[in-house]
C-alpha cells in the first residue's frame, strides 16, 4: 500500500497529531482561531510546496531550460548502448559478420578443433553493371577477407580464432516451373519477387517478401531476455528442403499469383536437381535471370495463355526490391519502445520565502517586521529549513552526471560523489570491486585516495556500456584484459617493455654509509619525515643514478626497489655541516644512504619526493599484464589447449608482491573471464621477466614466426615451482 500524497490536508493532519503528542495531550483546541494552528498551517503550506516539487518526474528535473536532457552527460545511458546485442554463438557471429556492407552472407562453420571456425563469405553483388565492375576490381578478394577478419577480431570471444576464410563461388542454376497469375497482375514484378526470394533462400538468408507485415522489431525486453534478439535468425544450412518448400508455399501469397505448378531448380550442365547434388559449403547457387532472345524455363500464364516477360523490367524490379531490403535491414528495433531518452518538461524550482508564498492576508509586510519580530524569525528559520530540503532537488542535474568538476579536496563531497557513482554503476547491473586500500593505493597518499576513487569510478562508468558489449572478448580497448587492467589499476602491455633499472635478486648492493646512531634527528621526531608531494616531476636517469648509492650500474635488489617507492623510506635531518640532507633507509631502524643535501629543508624535501616519484613511475611502468590465448600460439590446426589463456604479470613490484593484491586480481579474473575459459595467472620473478622480454619483442614484431617461443616460455614458467 502506497503512502498518501503529501497534500496540504494530509500534512495538516499529521502536523496536528505531532503537535498533540509533543504537548502531552494538553493542547486540545485545534480550531482555525487558535494562533498555534495558524502558525502550523503556514508551515504546512510551505512544506506542501516542497512536496509538490519533490513529486516531479526525475526526467523533468534532469531536463534543462533548453529542453534537453543529455543522458550521456548524466551517467544514464540510452537503451541502444546498454542492450547492444553482442554476438555470442556461431549463429550470432554469422549474423554479425553478415552485417558488413560488402557482404551478403557469412557462414560460420566449426573448424577442426574447439574454438576454431571456418568462414565462408558471399560477397554482396550489385545489379548495376558499373558498380559490379568497381566491386570486382583488382585486389577485391583480399580486401573483403581483411574486412571480415577485422570484424571477427573485434567481436570474437576469448580462445576463438579463424582457421580459414573462403569466398564462396556462385554456381548458376536454372529455375523451372509454371506460375498462373490474375488478370491485373504485373508479371515482371511477380517474377522479380520470386527470384529475389529464391536468391535469399539459396544464400542461406531469411526469406522476406516486400508485402510482409510482421512485428515492428525487437523490444528492449526481447533483447534483455536474449542478447541476440537484434540479429536476424539465419538458418544453419542454405539447402534445407523444408525451408525451400515453405518458400514455395509463400509464393502463392504474392499479390496476383493464382497458382503455383511444378517447380524445381536444376544444374544446367547436368540437368540435375540441386537437391541431388553433393553438398559443398563453398559454393552457392545463383538463379539465372530471364534474358532477351533466350528460352525462359519459368513459364508465366494468364487465363491459360503464356505471358511474355521483359528481362529489362525484371532487372529493374529486382534492383528496387534489393534496395528496399538493404534499407530495411537496420530497422530491427521497435523504435517506439527503444526511444526512452527523450527530454521531459523543464521544471524551475522556485526558492521563494515562506512569507512570499503565503496568501496576502498572512504575509508580514516589510514595514511591520520589527513589530512582528518573533513571527519573522520563525519564518526565517522555516526558510532555512526548506532551503536545505530543496537543495537536493535543485542539484539533481549535477548529481546525475558522469563527470562532476567539483572540488576534489573536500572529503565530504568526495564521499557523496562516490556513493552517487556507485548508484549509477549499479543501475547498469554492475558494482565496483572491493579491495584492501593499502594494496590498491600503495603508491598514493591518504589525501589522494578519495580523489582517485572518484576518477576511477567516473572512467569506469563512462566506458561501462563498451565494457559490457565487449565482455569476454580480446578487444584492445574494452575487452577482458582492458577491463581487468582498469579495475586493478594496471596497464596492458603493447610491447616487451624496458626497465630503467634492472631488478636483480643476485645483486649485492654497497653497505649504507651513514650509521643510524650518527643521524642528528630534529627535536621533534616527526620533523624527520618528508612532507609528501605527489605533484613533483621524476628525476632523469642520470640524476637518479647520482642520488641512489644502492643502485649500481642501473641494477638494484627487489627489496630496495620496492622500498624506494615508499614515502617513509626517506628522512630529512641536519648533517655535520649544518646542511639539510635527505637519506634513504632500506628498512626501519637500519643504516642509511645519503641522497643529497641543501641549505634549505624545502629543497631536500622536494628532492626526496622526486626520488620517490621516480621509483613509483618505474613500478607503474613495470605493472603491465600480458594475455596470451593458447589458440593464438598454435603451430598446427589442433596443437593447442581449447578454452585456455595465460595471464603474465610481474610479481616483484611493491604492489604485485602483496598477497592481498594478488588475491584481488585473481578474484577479478574469475569474475570477468567467460565461465568456460580457464585463465592461468603467472606472477613472474625479476629474472623471468628479464628473460622473457626479448621473446616478447620478437612476438610483437612477428607474432606468427615467434609464437612457438612464447608457448615454450609459458610452458617452462608453468612447470616451475611458484609462490602462489
């Protein structure tokens, strides 16, 4: 049961009850002449205005004074983006690939092993001879295959690949039969319609007649229940005899057709029915159109007499029917159901004072405000209270937004913004992953964490429709690896990578030259710590080498590399020359390395922050993932593990060596990877990363020639005993 609307009468009844409860049942006179009731009714009147404004449709509150709603800016996506209908099965994929303008039909045939598919494509021909010559110009087949492969790569699921692509060859066939038409029928148009339907049938396309009056298209509910609802339902076999019989029966429904006689499609070379020919998926049958001065096997009669057909008119009608079909291919949605992003009626939320909103007899004139000080103060108090209630309504357009350029320094605003972004993300059926802040924010200060949480969510919300559309694919920007990298704050490797400083577990660094007991600490111990500043620029490699005694010949140990990215590793103190000196402490309480000195504390603090930021940047540059699908590394058709992929990550940075972070990444992988795909995660040691990089460089240069090297490296890493 819904609450009654907050009208004046309902609010007044509630207020009277509340006043009586507050007075301990002493107040019994609730008639209009009672001053308390008068004040109460004035307050209720003002509250009813707020209630009226609060009952406005959210769409109206989001509509600006230009009568525009701007869903993309509001963090609310239109249905076309939320329910795009990405292909999943082979049938869906065939429909998706067949949408290419240069293709008429694509058959997706299971290949020699799970995950491999063979594609057979039928080019889209043109009835215009000039356009047909342009289409079949030099190199057209290679361009067609390249377009098909690019579309496949954009939409393919993980652990799927193309085994081969063939362009189907047309085989001319002859249509034989007899059709009787009515006295007012147009024979050339009827023949063109029949040939159009037969061509669709023989190319494995759904038969549609121009007179069809089916449903207006898929609704949002249809696509929500079945993601492939927007794709045409393509038959699996173009030679399905049941479909052929069904199409022949539909010929009787063509306007003007009165009778369909014997009908067959023959191979002109052998005079054999195509139903008796062996099946070849790389050949499709193409009916020969009637030609001038040639015998027409398709006989059209009217009142028992033969009708002369005009081949030129049939060509024109066929071109018009084809054009109408192509134009209607994109109209697969019930547009009235999908158009939900329309603007509402702009609502201006007035912020009039209580005094101004009341009828004139109840207002306090400006000249008499001094004499009515108590009433004026009461109404000012009401105005302040109502303004606080009205503020959220007025801020709805700014609240519902993907990016809000508000002050990123106010913690209260940041937390409210995070809550709103989580709500907008939840509207899309998603949620942000939970992680230990100390491991996810290893390189950020406490003050920067909330601001990053906001930008992290804003970027995810902005790309969420694309992430969902390409979920489970290897799309370079929005696929599985890209989504994992965003949520885990990692990078996706696009090359083998180069380390500015090599991390070597066997390296023996020089001993620290400053004894901890010799350090002259400030009178206040906290003054020894460096004030954190993440806005400074990193040092050049030359300056870094001069300031880091623990780095020798651009090499250091994993422990020192990780420690150098932490803010508490650097302390500032006076040296014996009374200068300020910044020192690096490899572990708490241990001896220290000198890093530089200056006459001013400000300079050494800046230098310490630049040192730390330099190492943080090196950590971030190293924290990139490589994703290899076993099907990509195959040398032969079947020498791979189906539905298997390997994720390689460095396990030697300050963050990736943390157990909590590794569990966080493992959980993300299990959530984001398709259920039938096993993704193996390998956390690499510094030595393994160093040995793997040359092979990765060769892989990015020539993948096909170096796939065997990557596969052998992964097999070796898998067999090596590893720390989980």
